[in-house]
C-alpha cells in the first residue's frame, strides 16, 4: 500500500490550495506532509544537474566497488565507506 501526501500551493502568492496528508485519516492518523524526512531526495536533482552540466550522461555507469584514493597529498589515503558498511563494521 502506497502512503503519500501532497501540498499544492499557488506559485505567485504561496497560498495553500490543497493539503492531503495521507490516504484516509479515519484509519491512518498520520500526516505525511508534516512528516520529517531525510534530505536525500531533496538534493538529488541538484546532484544530477551538476553531473549533466559536467558532461555526464544519464546512462553512464559507476561501479559500487570500493576504491582507495592515493592522490591526497596533505593527509592519509581515503577510502569512502557506504552507510551499510559503516553500520556493520
């Protein structure tokens, strides 16, 4: 079952035209419009746009294989860690 909410606003005035907090408040007393969320989906369009502006294509492939960067001259070698690996190690 998909649970979602939507807020529709007037672009020029900022007036709220519609507010649907969920599928049915009688059964699910939770307002998805007011729910706190992680910011990941908020900044993805900016990351995607920056990649496109720098010559990347939506079909470019990036491996999830761990990689260590030796080019750092003023500090230790860097190996990025995924969130899942950080939690399990």
